[in-house]
């Protein structure tokens, strides 16, 4: 178990450091950061001055070492444009995105788990086929379009929910729903196929032969085995939801981390972009490591692999 | 029952086939030019709404451009992005996956590490950044998405290669003195290609949605090109009074992606491939 834990952590750390280097290189790849900040009409001296102030005139490895050493101490530098520390920008924008992501994944699980289990138990019936069709429709839905349609229907036509912002908790409903929509088909399909396999397995036949009730067979024996991959994929999906929240945040005008990154990309404010990309990667790696651990705790077979 | 089971393949082939026809022939058949503005004819509603005219069956946009002509060109742009991205990501992903799956050991560990790194980066933010840095154009969008979207090809081709590599005919080819190169090209690839076809449809649908999202966020296909995501972004300021301005391009995008997904599902049932993660 300890070896498994260490290997999983080491791999996660390696992935993070690779992403760190990659995101640094990406932000410096253009080579004209100072021109972006000074504006296209700035004189050569003004650009040189900005380059010097931001340390952009030093060799790349020196810049990287400096940045990484500060980042390790929680200092992510200053935004070129907001004149604020990147770390405090992130601290103010992160909670909104985090709440959105958590609401979305909970909503996705609440919808997808029961439907997936029901579809598996009713395998081959019209209900099963209808659920499969719903999953297909969900996969094809462009999330920004769904968001706009919901704004028209629930915000304008029915006046039920706010159309922008998250000043009240009702503002979270529509954006969380749109974000959940991305994860629902994946979790639904996985739950269904896992349950179908589990219901055919020997241990379920044994449980039946013992005369256990159907509820106990489904919930205790089959679901526990089918839930394993669902735990893993939910963690991954939460990572995708957070990383992809930019679209929904822009549609609903929610000033979270995705919105901040989008705004910063459009203005060439790369310390912010770099930090947000890095943070999302760290969260993703953290989630996968955590799901590996949960799987290993639940299932001894994983530990040995 | 078997009719229902075959429905995805039939419906998917019909929608995707129609989209390809529209993309190839459509721009020649539509009487209007997709770029010509006519400010006297802004927001002409589609034919089925009051005030619509048969001259513009899907209406006109905020600059008086014919919506049908723009939709048709938009479908062509989406398909071009989807195809290019899939070819590029297929080449990258399959190469990585087959190498990892065939050689195993530390080579495989390196491949899986690269895949983990790719999964850890938030794809849409990185794509936005790349398009901003390089400058937005259709080519840049196609290449960026192709270079970012190969992980499903890598994962599926790796696991399929592992299965195939342990078969007797691969061992027989090795004993007969075939080189590694000819085993990979002659024995392994032909036996995993049905998995790859299914992955190609899944990734094509994702690439089209991703490209539309980039255009919607203003860092994808640049105006005045009629990308479907861009059409929605440009029309969204008027959607409260005229919902059809976003409903029409959105529906086109939704049906196009649905068709490709249905085709993929149908092919999976037909060929027995897997769609992967």
C-alpha cells in the first residue's frame, strides 16, 4: 500500500513539474510580451524599460528558475495589467469556480447514477434505449449554446432564474446544470456498463442462489463493484469541469477563474494565465492521485497491479 | 429490436452524409454570397416565422448576410476542422500508443507519462493561449486542436496493440523473421484499425465542439468567416428579441455533432471497436 501511494505521488509530482515547464515555455514562446503590454505604438525605449522591469531581458533558464522558486513559496508574481498579486487574484476568483464545479459534479452524479443503474437493470428495454439516446443527445450539446438557450427560457421567458452573475445562490443553478451536462453522459454510460457486467458476475449469481433480496443484491453486491470505475471517472470529470468552466463563466458572466484566465489571455497578461493553467493542472493531478488512493483502499486488486 | 439497434448507424450515416454533401456542394447551390452585407435587410426572419421571405429561407443576420449561405459554409468549416484535427491527432496518438503497447516496459511508461501530462493541462485554456499567441486563423485552429487532442487515440491504440501483440500470428510473423517495422505495419495496425475508426468519430465530434467554443470565446476562426460558434457569439446580443438568431446555427452544430456521434456508435456496434476513456 505504501509503495503504491509513493509511486502514485511521485508520478503526480513529475506530471506537475512537466506542466510547469511547458506552461512557462508557452507563455514566453511569443517573445513579444512587453510589446503586448506597452501597446503597438510604444517606442523601443519604453518596451526595453518594461522588459527590464519585468525581468524579460534575462536568459530564459534564469527567468524560469526565478519564477519556479517564487512559485514554490506561493508567490506567483504580479499581474502585468491588474497591478495586483497573481496569488490574490486567484484567491478571489477561485471560490466561485470551485463551488460551480462541486455543484456540477454532485448534480451529475445525482442524475447519472440512478438512471445508469435503472438502465442496466432494465437492459434491452425501451427505457434502456431511451437513456442511451439521452446520453447521446447530451454528448452532442454545445455547452455555450445550451447556456444561452437556458438564459432565454428560464431567465427571460419565465423570469425564474437570474441570467448572469452569482450574487445569489440561484445564480449557480443554470451554470452548474450546463457544466453537469458534460459529465452526465460519461458517468451514465460507465455506471450502466459496470452494472450490466456486475449483474452477470458469479458473485451476483451466488448471492441470488443464497436467496438474498433483489435490493440487497443490487445495492450491496453489484453496485459496490460497479462504483469503482465511477469514482475514478468522477474525479477526472471534476477536473475537466473545472478546466472547461471558462465557457460557462463567459456565457453567464461569472467572474471565476476561467473568466479571469479568458480575460487575461485576451490581454496578454501571462503571469495570470500561467498560474491558472498550473493551478488547474495541480487540481487535476491531485484528483487523480486521490481517486487512485480511494480505488486502492476499496479494492485490494488495484494495490497489487 | 434489430431495427432499433441499427438505427444509430442508419441515422448517423444519413446525417453525416448529408453534412458532407452540404459542405461540398452547398456553397455552389446557395444563391446568396455568405459575406455580402445588406444593411437594408438586417434580421429578416426565417421563412416559417411571420415576416419571413422565401428569398432568405433561414433569414439574415445582424449585417443582412444570408443565414443559409453562412450555415452551409459554416458546416464546411466545421468538417474541415474536424477532419484535419482527427488526421493529425490520429497520427500522433496512434504512433505513441502503438509504440508503447508493442514495446512495453520503460517505453510504455514514458508514453503513459506523456498521456498523463496531456490530460493534466486544461485543453481549452491552452488552446485559447496558443491561438492568441500565434494569431487566429482557420489553419491555426485546425493545427492547435489536432496537436492537443491525441490522447484518446494513444490510450485506445495502446491497449488494442497490447492485446494483438500477444496473439499467435504476431509470434508466427516474428519467428518467420519479419522485422519489427513490418510486424507493426503488417500485423498490428490492420488488426487495430477498427478501434481507431471509432475513436476518429468520437474525436471528430469533440474537435468540432472545441473549435466552436474557441470561436465563441473570440479566439478561434476569425470573422467574417461563418464558423457556427462565431455566428452564435455574434448573434447573442440580439437573442432576447429574436431567439432564432442563435437557435438556427446552434441547432446546425448540435445535429452535425449528433450525427457524427451516432455514426461512431453504429460503427462500434458493427465493428466491435471501443471508444476508450
